[in-house]
């Protein structure tokens, strides 16, 4: 499990070490790790370290000091190091003196380096790059290694509201911060350098592949189709039968013991998935252990009746798409509901539910809706955020935006619904389902291969994503250690 800590939590963890250790110890630890990553990056990109050129963009905070000390270490390995001081009067004095003593130079011209270290702003900094820094960054052609976080990107939310650095690599000190997953495209590859912090229990986590694989249900010797989870799917309509096909198919593929479809697209669902047990409405569906309701059902009176019927049960329920649009008009159907409930909005649906856009702080917005309504919320996006009513939050970085295609959400609802039917709590089911879903999308873009480069990627449809879902689950299961 990867844990993410806010800037305030990290600074609180640093405080006792700063008080106890000799001055500069933490900065030296950070600089050593930064220099190592920078040297590795030079070697990988240019074939060597000695004789290469590195430019430091140095701000007034500790990240500027980290960059200066790392530059000193690189200089001792034969690297030509140039420091561009964006606020010379406030540059870290000891670090600057060490760099000069090692033969580094100070200039207002960044030159044409092989690599750049971004030490402009630290985790205490907020807002976009100032004009002078923005102009320098805009003119750079070299890859950038960000010091702790890309400057101009909010450390806690990943928000960008103006000029900011886009890094090839980000070297995180002591702990991962929310920015490293919420703004992953800005961070590039993230390398964590331990510096000895004693950290609290995290409020934001991401499951590792083996943890998702372990959550995925595997039939036991005495299991049958009923004990492996029976999920009911209320999806589709005369106008949107495809939603029913995709959501039901995803529940089948995600290894539900039985899928009961209840809706107005019976013929289309059975044509694609003959193993599904179909009925015209939830009231006629028979016994299930969890419900998925909403994809493509419309917002007419019949759809509202079906939604009400499902929510009045004492079963776990996932509400998506049109079901969310209906809830925006009838929030009392779900607020304070006693049984486990999961809402899975995209940004537009979230705003219809709350009248407020979920940005810039998507984690806080998701937590707030979950707490206010007493439900679990999955906010879709490249970085999908999941929060339960108690404030515990998960995040899943998809690694790409291949899943941003029509019908993809219908697939996600079926996957998560199947997991909820096995007894998984909504937050865990959502986190596991989101990880499998994003992996299936990436496999689809690569036609099932993880080994080709980006040049081999191709656009996908929701049907392609669904076709690779079983392979994604198999890969996740393969990461589970043998007991």
C-alpha cells in the first residue's frame, strides 16, 4: 500500500528530527538521494555522468537548498553545475557556499544542460510560478527532475492554476504527498527517498497490485453460484440498451456467481450474455446480494420507481449515471440510508449532486459528500478518488486516460457491483474495481501486451476495455504472494 501525507503532516513529522539532529542533516539526506537519482537519470539518458551539464533552478526555500547540496555532490562526480538563483538574497547560504567551493557556478542563464533540477518552490509554496521562473521553465528543452514536487503544483491537491513545471522525474523526500498521485502526469516517475520520518496513519492510500489481487474473490471448494455473489443490475433502456449490455457483461466478467438483470433491455442483454438471468424490473428479479442501478435507465417515472425500489432494500447498492441524475432531484432517497451505498459520479454528475464543482481539492470534495450523505463516493477521473463516510480515502491513478470513453463507466459499475455482492465493503470494492478497470483499459490500448512502447498504443472502446478485463484480473491475482 502506498501512503500519501499532506504538507502539514510531513512538516510535523520533520519537526522533532530538526530539533534533535545536527543542523542540515535532513537536507543532506535529501540531497544525497536527489543527487543519486539525478546521476542515474544522466546515465540512462546520456550514457554517463562525468562531463555532463546540470542546471539548478534555485528558489528561496529548503527545496532550493536541497538542489544546491545535490549540485555539490554532482560536481564532485565531474558534472558541470550551474545554479540559477531566482531570489539571490534568500538562497540557502550553506548550500550555495558548498556548491561554489566544489567548482559550481552561478549564472542568470540556464544554458543548454543535459538535466535540470527544479528547486524553485517547496511544499510550503502555493500558486503558480512567478513570471521570471515561468519564463525560464518555458524556454527549457532538457528533462526536469523535480525536488520533492513540481513547482507551481499544489502539494495537497495537485491543482494547477497557472504556469507550472512538468517533470520527467520527481524525487519525494520522506513521504509521498497527494500531488504525486493526483497530478501524476506533472510528476513523471516518482522516486521516494527515505529521510527517517516517523509518520502518522495516512488519510489517503493507494492499493498495490497484490492487495487488489488478494481482495478479488476466488472460489473455495464448497462454493456455488449463490455463495460467490449474486448481483442485480438495473441498467439500460430503449434508448440506451448498450449500458445494460456493458454493465451486465462487466459483472459476469468480474466473476460474479450470478448476474440478475432487471430492466428494459432484456433481449439485448441475453443476446450478448446468455448466462444472465433476466427480468423486466427489480421487483421481479429474485434474490440478489447487491444492486447496481442507473447506467442508461433514463430519468422518467419508471426509472425513478426502479431506483426507489432498489434503495428501499437493505442491500448494498451502487448508484451510477442516470441514477445519480435522479438522486440530484431526490437526494432523500439515499441520504442517511442504513445499508451500504456507493455513488460513482464523474465531475459533472458530482456538481449536479452538490451544486459545487469537485475542484480544486478533489479529495476534500469527495470526503465532504461522503460525510454529508452518509455514503461512499467514487469520483471518477484519471486519479479516481474514493472516500467512505468516515473520511478514509483511496486513490487510483489510472496511468493513462484510455478509460475516458463512452460506456467505460457502465463497465466500472458492473465490476464494482460484482465485488460488493461478495461482501466487500463499498470503499474496498471501489478501489479494487477501479484498479482492474484502469489496467484493462491500458491492456486494451496495448492489445493485451504490457511490453510495447507508447508508439504501439491505439484508441479503445468500452467493449475493448471489457474484453481485457479478465486479463487484468488475472494479472492482479498473479501479484499475490504464495502463502
